[in-house]
């Protein structure tokens, strides 16, 4: 599986709104916990180690070919 880095979401604004709403009323620590749960849920869904490692490298500011 190769990491998709081009826009690939039908409703990015709607998803962004849901993500922002997820954090409303939460303190910083609770927001970090919910982010971690979301990230781990999506990592589990992807399931491909190499794709996940590519995403980690991109998120860290590196190349998608790390």
C-alpha cells in the first residue's frame, strides 16, 4: 500500500468541522487523549506497517520515502 498525499476526501470541510467539534469543551490533556485514540483507530484501520511508517515520516516533516 502506498501513502496517498494528494487530496482524497469527498467532504474535507465537513470532516474538519467534526474534528474541531471533537475537541470542544475538552481540556488540553483530554484533547491529547482523544487525538491518540483517533490516531490509533486509523492506524489499526490502515493496518499496513510500511504505509504507517511513511505517514509518520511525513508527519515528522520528512520525506514520504523514509
